[in-house]
């Protein structure tokens, strides 16, 4: 990926298996979010490939698809700076996530036949289930912008889950959360992994990263400088130099 | 709530005085002087300046009071942070026991209107209903989907000209032309929408404006096709099962027809808003990028809104042609688009009842206050600015539908 | 050949006038990201003020140069005052509002001003005196380039030069550029952003007023609706050159002026405005960043 001659991402490759949590760490400006934007089709990479193999399905290339098509293929994301639909209710936010899994069109909306009614009912029920799962059920009718920060982050996850993804991309989900909220987030992510979801995580909270991840990739200046298990990465001198800049002290076991 | 403490200080009065002096200066060449260039003479109109001075002085005092009132009553800054619908009209409308009698009263009046009033009045009411329909159509595009369409009148023109031309050349009647005109307008909407809908909001506004003007200019200049500025006359009124109606009868008939169509529009728009598509429109207005990331096809969703809006303009166009029996390009200027936009903005961008009220207000008021008719466009301009500055949510704010019942815990909900 | 040269000069003249108006669009857009829909009306106000001033002053039997100078001064002063007031009343309260709110407000302002002049003066076309002097030396070339063409071209060039010096070297000019790049940061380093935005409106309006006087004197008649079409065309020019870019506005204006001149001269004059509108639609669809503009990617 290049921006006007500046190479923001260079020869970065990453693999993610089903039911795995992989973290992507690196200093600010290393290109983590740019990588996410390439994955989700918001930016179009100058070169490179993105392959997705659904369980029991065929491998498909996703580069060049529009963002909504990529979501349909099974990649869902959250945003670093929360991008909810602020004036819609919490429930509606999640229902939007189900948009690409439902079909009702204009005629369906006008005539509201049995199929449409059934679909609408199922949409509401499924959204409520997701809200219960993320602990937001009591806030269903609140406009999204009235939610406290931590709840907004969880709502973003619920909304992404509503698109029924194979891979969930979380961009700094713990940013701005207090320790209690981070703990709950940790639990939620583990639960999602156990349900078979693959999770790719960008995060600065080292405690969260170290406890959750099966595998960690470290990037700086758009390149991969290290990868491995949490233990390996923590011992890697390159990482300590580039990322922490000093003796490892930020990452207690 | 206790009356907020507002008062005027000498400083406020001084500022108001300065403001009024500034406006006297500003309006001096236009209001104090009236030139007659043909005879090279000048008429001085000094009293006008006094009017300006007094009016702006009072207005600026009022604005000062309003500001204090707002600041005293709300500690939050923008209207956007307020709970939905804090304005009196909205509160009245949402109060239990008010809506039903009001609606019943309004429908009763609407039903017997042509029996009570003269043909002339009925005709005015038909125009107002036509604008209700146009407003509701544009509301889908601007109010719900958040696409500022400044060329809405183009689709209105497409509808009107399709009926006029189809009738002229092929003798096609009103009832066939109505769906055809709607279809043609929708087709135009899709043709235009396809390339332009990926543009950013303000560019979209200007492109649609350009498109509207292009259509009008073509109608004006392509004489062989559209009969140019002289327009097309003798367009038949809608027939009633082949019966020959008197002028009065056909106007009454048109009135009920229009009433039915407005009800149909309300029904459709209401259903659309509370549907999968409607949610997607609203979400698109809130955050396009998040929408795409949630799997919503941006272009297609916008195109649907655009085409639906155009469909309604097309239908309204056919009716307009049938009502006036004569059309020419002068009926389809940018100002027409601006009036319809004004209706949507005043109505609260997305609220159906708001749009209906605004259309009736903006069309009927100048009709019945004849002396004010000259100031109509001046008032429209003022309304657009004032609404944006003071009450961006319009007369009646659209309320998001809630799907669960408040107070009931979620465990009762069928999972 | 002579016809070609004639069309070329009339195109340049058109372009020069468009440039004077387009600069106001582009400067305002560059600084607050608003399509100032009422800008065409400012141009109309400028032309009208000049006409009113000239008519009043001609009662005193002033010589032509004094008449020209005083009407120009009046046009600039009042147009600037209107520009400033519009910003205060219709746009400043909407800083930070959704993008479309100030645009709707601007449309309202435009309709208001049109009808204000219509009611205060007249809805009809009225003759405008020839304020630009005729030069005897140009007599032999009158078929190709008239005196007023030349005056318009030269004064536009001069104004452009002054404007670029102003933007480049003065304190206000530098503050304008800083505010255009990053309004929050500019405010943090102590620039009074509201004042700078107001100054931008004043400068843009003054330029439009000069354009108003020049074109009205060139064409010989005005009415209260001239602002709408001129505004749209100047906006087209600004977008063509890349909105927000000052050299772009000039380049775009000249291209538009020449295109219109040749298209009406060689194809058909019925569709004069259709050319401009089609050009606008085509640029926005195929190259929204314009000729000299930069494409920007929204940060996610």
C-alpha cells in the first residue's frame, strides 16, 4: 500500500487460522490500521493478495472487492475511533449489521408480506441475542451516542458480529477502557474464539495482548519485524528496541 | 420548569443599536434609493431606513433574549445533544390523547373540503396536496437518506412532460400515464444517480442542480420535442370511468384523487422508513464508511432512495400536467426545487407529519395572505436560513422507532 | 480567422470575469469547506450597488473617471459588507454542524438576496451605463477586441497579481493559508479564526464586486437574477481548476470562458448554459479534484 510515494505497508504477510486469536502490535504509525483498511477493502493495496478459506469451502481472493462485499464474504471489523450510528438506537445499530444477511427489498417493505415480517422478526431476535451476549440488552432502545465509552466499544463488536463473520478484526478494542471493562472484554473475546471465530486484534494494552493471543505479529514502518508466541515476542530484541525502546518493563507476565 | 432568568443589560441594548445601524448602512443603497435608469432620476425613500432600523433593533434584542433563554434552560450546547423533540409543537404532537382527535379532525375536514368550499379553494388545496406529495418524495431522498438533491424538479418535469407528450402523440390517458410517468422519472433517477451517487454530499447537491437546469434548458430549446417555451396546452384532466365531468366535478374528482395519493404516499413512506431499507438509508446518512464496513452496498442503497424519490416526483408531475392542463418549462425552475427543499427542511428532515404541515403552511399561507404573496420567495429564503441556524431539526423531529418495550427486561423477550 | 480571434478574446474576457467570482468560491471553500451558494448574489449586489451609485452620482455631473472610481468603491464596500454579514448571520452559527446545513443555509441566503433586490428595486432588466472608457487607439481593432475587453483583462490580471502577493506575504494572507490547512491548529497558535474567515469573505466579495461592475458595464444591462447563473458558472470554473486552489480557479475560469465562447460561436448559442452545466457534471463525475486539486483519502 502506497500513499503518494510513501510506502505505508511493505511485504507484510500474516496468516490466521480458524479459532485463533492473532494480535498485531507495533508503535503508533507502524501501519496497523492501514493493514486493516486494506483487508476490509477501504483502501486498495497497490500489490498483494488476501485469501479467505471458509470452513469446507473454496479459497477466494478478496483484493479488489468493495468493502461491503468483503464483509459479505465474512470479514467484519470495528474501528479505532468508534464509528457507530450515533442517533440510531443500540438495537438498530446491530440490526444494520444483519443487513447483508437479509434480503427484504423495497417491495417487501411496502407490502410487508409474510416473508418480510418473518425476516424482520428474526432480525430483531438475533440482534437482541447479540446484545445479551455483549451485555447491552438493557440499553437496546437508547440512542447509541448516549452509551458510555466502554459500552460503545462493545456495541461495535456486537454490530460486527451481526454480519455473521468468519474473521473478526478488532482495532484497539480496549482503548480508553478501565481495568474492569478490559477484563470483561478479555472474557468476551475468549468466548468468541471458543465459538470458532478467528480474531485479528490491534491493541496497545500489552496485558490483554499477552494473555489473549495465540500468535503475535510485530510491525514497524510497515514491515514485519517479528512474530511468534507471546513468550517469543517478548524476548525478541528487535521488538524491545523498536517497540518498547527500552528494557522490557511494560509487559508484566 | 421555572421560567429561566433572562434580562437585557445596557450592553445588549448597545449592541442591538450597533446592529441596527449596520443594517441601515447595509440596506441604504437598495431601500433608501430607487433608481429609474431610463429617465436618469432617483427617488429617495428615507422612511424605509427608519423601518429597517426599528425592525433590526427589535429583532436583535429578541435574538439576544432567545440566546439567553436557551443558555439558561439548557446547560448543554447544541440542539443535537438534546433529548429528541423538546420543542412545543413536537411535545403537543406526541402527548397521549392529542394525536388521535387531531388526526380524526383533520381527516374529517379533508374529506368534506370540496363540499364546503368553492372550486377555487379546492383548486388551491389540490396544489397544496401536490406539494405534500412532492415534499414526501423528496423527504425520502433528503430527509431519510441524507442526499441533498437540488434538481428534484427535473423528475417532476419528466413526469409532467411524459403525460403531455404521450397524450399529444399517442393519445395515452391519465391513468396509463400515471405509472408510466413515475416509471420514466425513476429511470431518469437511476440514469443520473448511477454516476453521481458516489460523489460527496455537497458535490452531489451541485451536480443535481446542474442536471435540473440542463433538463429545463433542453425543454426550453428543443422546440421539435417539447414545443419550447410556449409549452403544451390542452392536456386532458383525468377521466372518471369514461364519464364527462363538468369543470367543477373534475376538480372535485381531482381533489379526492390527490387525497388518496397523498394517503398512499404516507403509507408507503412510513413503511419504507421502518424497514430494512429505511434503516440502511438512515445509517448511510450517519456514517458512510461504517455502513460499508457493515456490508451495506452504498451505491445501490442510495440509488434506491434516489429512484424512489424520483418516482414520486414523476407521479406528481403527471398530476400537475393534468391539473393545470398546460405546462411549459417555466414551471420547472430551480426555485421550484428550492420550495420543495424548504418544505422538507421546515418539516424536520425525515418526519412525515412535519413535511405535511410544512407543505400546507408554505403553500396555503401565501395563497390566503395575498398581500404577503410578493414576499413569498423572500420568506422561503429566510425560512431555510433560520431553520438551519435556530432549529435544524425542523418543526417536528423524526423519532427513531424502538423495537422493544421500555421497562420490560430483556429476559422476557423471546430469544 | 478574424472570427476565431474575436471568439478567443471574448472567451478570455468571459474567463476573466468568471475568475473574479470563482476566486471567492475557491477561497471560502478552501477555508471552511463550504460551497458559498450566495456568492453569485454578492456579485449581483456589487453590480447593482455600482449602478445605483453611478445613477445617484451622475446627478452631480461628475467626470467619467470619477464616476467609475466612486461607483467601484461603493460596489466594493457594500458587497464586502454583505459578504461579511452573510457569514456572520448564516454561516458562523453553523460551524461544526453537519456538512449540508450551511449549504442549505447558503441556498436560503441566495434566494433571500435575489428577492430582496427584486422587491427593493425591480425585477426587470435595467440598462447599465458604460463606465469603462473607450480608447481611441483601439478603434481599428474594434471588431476583434473592444476597449472594455482590454480593460477587463488588464484589471483582472492586476487583481490576480495583488491577490497572490496578499496571500503570500501579508500577515492576514498567511493566517488564511494556515486556517485553510488546519483550523483547529491555527486557533491553537493564536490566530483569530473567525476574523480570518470573515476576512476571506470580505476579500472574496470585493473581487466579485469588481467583476460585477466590469461585466455589467461590458454587457450594458443587469437584473436581480444575474447572480444565479454567473455563480454556477464561476463555481464550475473553480471546480474545474480544483476547488480550494487559487491558480486553479483562474485556469478553470479561462478554460470555461474559452469553451463557452467557441461552443456558442461555432455550435449553437441556444445551449450556452447547457455547455457549462454539462461540463460541471462531467468534471465532478470524472475528476472531482479538478485540474490542479489534490485527491484526498478520508482517514478511517
